C-alpha cells in the first residue's frame, strides 16, 4: 500500500478560507499531487491545551475560534466525518498519557486549509491537541510515534506558522517581512532541507531571531509533529515560502 506523505501548512489569516490567492491555490495543488488519504489527522496551532487531547467523535463540529471577520467566514461548515477507529490507534501509539476530548472541534487552523484541499468534506478528520507545557522534544517524539499511520494512508496534517508574532504585525507591510522573520524562516528551511532536526528542536538557543519569530510556541509546535513523522528517505519540498505583514511567514513543507 502506498505510504502517505506528511504536510505542514502555514495557514495565516482565516480569510484564506474564502479567498482565491497564491496560498489557497498552492494548497489545492498539494492535494492534487498527493495520494488521497483514508483519514486526516490534524495538529492545529489553535487547539493548545493542558495535556494531550484526541477527538474521537463520529461527527466533529466546525468551530469558529476567531473574532471580527466577515459573516461569510462563519457560514463555512466543514462537516467531514470523524474517525473513532483511527483516533483509537493514534491514542495507542502515543506513549505519553492522553485523553479523549470532544469539547473542541474542527477549528480554523484545520478547515481554512482543508476547504481548499478537500472541498467535498468526505475524508474523515480528527484533531490531536498540542500540550502547551510539553517541551519541543515531546512534540517531535509524538510525531515519530504517529509515523506508522502513514502506512495506513493517514495524512498527518500540521497547521501553524513558522513565524507568528501578532503583536508586531505591520498592517502596511503587505508581502514584506522584517529581517528577523526572514532570518528565522530561512534558518528553519535550511535545517529542514538538510534534515538537521536537532537544530530545529533547539531553535531558541540556536537562532537569535527565535525570540521575535516564536514569542509563543503554539503556531510553531505543529511543525515538530510533521518533522517527527517524516523519514530519512522522504523528499522534502517547500511551498508558499513568503512573508506577510512583517511578522508572519506562510511557508509550508511536504515530505513524500
């Protein structure tokens, strides 16, 4: 059976869900390029919790975890089925303590991208939360533990942003970034391409720009799950490698 790739997406603004732009078009092209998954396991920056939680309901709800956007955005319903069976397998594979939790739902870190990749909403989706208190190595290890699901045609889908500092957003910057944003994004890119994962896990001490690029780890940690689930034999490619509003990067990665 064909092994599924792994993807990390820089999801950026929720508005990408309803816009036809370079980002949304590239997400569509990724879906066209890779095999059709049996299930999508999403690690979204927006489910940032105490401990590791796993959704296991038959029909997860769409949630709107953002404020002040146009009405059109709140009318999107990403009503794909869940997958209790795959959620159970994932729970068994993760060595640390986890618990089922269906208090959340499919959030905009997931649906704002999947609405372009898989608009028919007919592939089961469930999310695994990010433990806010766990260090980088733990998130990476969980990715490694989930790697075998690639053989079962599960798409490990990680959604965040490599550089994400909303406090320093420059609304007049357009598609330009601050020097430190490019520096950190390039640091991560070079280490991903060269498969130096240890340098990425030690990002805070290895790259001075990290203190601006990753002021909080919620949007960065999804990348570590994707890295952990990747394999030495994978070919890695980047897409949407760009900056927005000074302090956000949209860079995504595909391991296949």
